[in-house]
C-alpha cells in the first residue's frame, strides 16, 4: 500500500451480529463515521447504508455467507460515501467482521478507480478490457504458468429469442454467479460480451484448469430459476495454457477460442484443451455418461409406497448415477442433460427393463406389488415407445397391471396424436399411468377425463405446506382436499409424495388420499432393502 492515494483511504472495522446489530466499531471507524461517543453509534449496520444498497448487501451475504464483498453507500453525517465492505464470518459466535475501505475517491475519480470502465454493467464481472490488462500484467510480471478458459453458453440464443431479452439478461446474471463460485480466489472471471465468459486461472496448467472448469458443466446444466425448465443450457469451454499455447494475450485468447469451437463441434457441453494439431482433448458430462452407462455407474433405487393402513403395496423406481468423475449426481441435475444429449430413450429403456426385472423378483414375495417408473417426455415422444414398454414386459414376463408409468403434466399438455395413441395402446394392455408432480403444471382435469390415466401424484410442494397446527397455509390444505375429491370424482386414485411427518400423514389420510410415499415411511433404497421389507410384510393383513 505504497500509493499516496491509498494512504488517504480511511478504514473502519465493525463487528456485527447475524442480524447486523453492531457490537463493536474500531477507533478509526468511529472517527471516520464522525460520531465521537459510543452513545451516538448507530445500533444496526444496515441503518448506515443507503436504502437502495441494503438489499444488495444482504443478498451478497446470503449468497456467500462465509465471506463476501460488496460496494455500498454509507450515509455519513448526512453525506453518501462509497465504501467497499469485506465481511468475514466468525462461525463460532455467529458474528461478522466487516472491513470497510472508503472508495469514494476511487468511485468519483475515474483515473484512479475505473470500476465502471473495467466492469461489465449487466453482470458486474470484469469486462474484456480489464481482463486483457490483467493477463498482460501477468505476462509482464514473468508469471510461470497460467491458463485461460473461454466459456461460451450452449442454447443461450434460443432462450433469448424465445423468451425475450429480459430473461436472457437474467440467465446471464445467474450464469455469472454460478461461474464465480467455480473460480478460485486468485482467478479472474470476466464477461467478454454476449454469452461469452473468460476465466484466468492463476498458476494452473491446462490439466489443472481442465479439472477446475469441468465443474462449470454441471453448474450450468442445473435448471435456472430464472428460465423455464424446458430451456436447457450448456457450456462449451476451450482452454489455452501459457506459455505452451501462446506467449501473448491475443494468441492465448485465439487458441482458447479455437479449443472452444472444437468443444462445440464435438457436440457441445464439454471442455477442450487447445492442441496445435487441433486434436484437442475432450471431456464432457455426456462423455462421462456414455462411459458411466458402460461401466454400470447408473442404477435404480426404490422408494416404498404404502396405503393409509401402512401396508406396503409398491415402490417408485428412481434413477441414480454415481460418476467416477463427478461423484454422486442428483437426478434433477443429470436427467435434463440426459434428455438434451439424446441419451434419454436409451437410458429410459434401460430403467424400464431393469425395473421390470426387479419387479418380477419382488413378485416372488408379493404377487401384487406395484412398480412405478418415471417416463420422460423425451421418451414418450420418441417413435416406438409403446413397443419398448411391451418388450420390457414380455421379456420379463411381468404382469402389466402391476406397472405404472409416471408422466408429467407437460407430457400430456404437449401431447400429440402419436403420444395419445401410445397411451391408449399401452392402457389396453393393462399398463396404468399416473400424473407426476400434480398441481405444479397447468392442471386441467379436463384432459384427465379424456386420457387413460389412473392416478395422480400430488407434488411434494403441496405436502410440505401441511403444517402441524393445521391452521397455517389453509389454502394449500384446502387445495389438497379439493384435488383429492376431484380426482376421486373421476375415479382416479391419489398418491401423495414427500410425506415427511405424522401430521402430514394424518391430514392426507383424513382427506382420503389413497397412497403415501415419503421419508416418513421409507427413503429410496436398494432392491435388497425392499426385499427385506417384503419379508417383514408377509402376513400383514391387507
Ligand atoms: P419425482 O418423480 O417427483 O420423484 C420424487 C422425488 O422426491 C425423488 O427425488 C425422491 O427421492 C424425493 N422424495 C421422496 N420422498 C421424499 C420426502 O419425504 N421428502 C423429500 N424432500 N423428497 C422426497 P430424486 O430421486 O432426487 O428424483 C428427482 C426427479 O428425477 C424425480 O422426481 C424424477 O422427475 C426424476 N427421475 C428420477 N428417476 C428417473 C427415471 O428413471 N426416469 C426419468 N425420466 N426421471 C427420473
Ligand atoms: Ca415420479
Ligand atoms: Ca413427483
């Protein structure tokens, strides 16, 4: 801190409670605030902030509760003053230490503080100019090794074109946050423009950079709260390493770009390292999935379903993936990628056959045991879905009336003649259908009367709303009762999922719900564990 300007920067240190109540202000801080006696100190740190900045500050805290940084305006003797706050959590006492640097000089003096010129307005990340300068400073300082990763979203144009620029912007902001979580503390993340981001990975060769950025594949593949779930985004990443792939900024960036295009051409949603002969090395979730399927990394778990007398009557098959590269990946994360990558018909077929095989074994212990299998809209839309199902049934010799296919409302909403024909055909063979996540879509019971559906599955979001006292969220509870009555009136059975406590169970039982699934009665488990449950259930009266 030898710069004469920085010497003029005033520091203040605060210690605050979890609710920002001030416990301590440093002496310099007290002078800086201009409040000479302790009595005059504000009680809560938030009251010091410009009202427009309070939300941003608390959001920054929520987003990175262990340590975060945020530029805000403090109102000091009636005058607003820009400060940079760095917060560090003291976990043992649930307090924060807030270190303030007065940056009003920087904020007002462009020559010193070029935040606006160096940052991207939309995402707040560094911009292209700042990134270039940072890399050039590294080159100048004689840095040994570092890598540049260029990240370009897959599917962004579609979101932007289909849902408009406001949603496009929201997706870019969300993307920048997800990428920021992947960047190390010394790395520099910037937005080059559009849906193109770039990451400077300090001290990392291409292999290390590769290991670091492949996390971005999963981070981006997660559904965006800001975009419809049908909008699948991915990211293609190219890596260039200094000095092997370039000794100046523009060569490095150009080669990272080449590698990124290689990743796009190889099928998107993957990482590629630059190679002079352009035989770039690939890595992708999709590749990991292909391997994973061959290596048997995918398997099924079964979550038991009970009637309201607590008799075990069936199970839902749930897909699991424990990847060598990514560890255990939640189905909410990998299913959209499977769908987008075109592997769903294959993996779905496997799940169906596997579940039927298992069901056949369960039938040795309990002949009427019912197996529910999830079917993705992608599978349903594919040609030959009905024969696929029938093949699995015939091959295993399982009774088709003990198989239930769970489909979502959106499958039906967007259903075409082909889908409806497949539905009717399978229904004729005795297979039943259940509407999954009921109540979360555009529930119109009209189409349920038209289609061969035998049950609805009330989404766990509704079940969660059932409170101990039966007073709170009365609307949700009325809604559940209404759904059950309505379903019964058109001869549909009702399953509730996500039942976690006795209060929820009692309410659903009283409301007339037919079947119960949830952690209260059983978490998803192995086939062996289900077999043991069936042994215990032997002789239980129906
Ligand atoms: P889903 O069909 O709605 O499945 C129910 C989800 O709720 C499962 O999550 C289950 O583990 C979870 N769950 C069950 N009981 C409780 C509870 O008491 N509390 C809470 N909080 N959660 C509970 P999971 O296994 O993570 O699956 C997520 C989603 O992935 C499924 O939602 C389904 O849409 C999809 N999925 C899973 N397996 C398959 C499959 O084989 N094929 C297809 N197409 N989709 C699948
Ligand atoms: Ca389901
Ligand atoms: Ca569900």
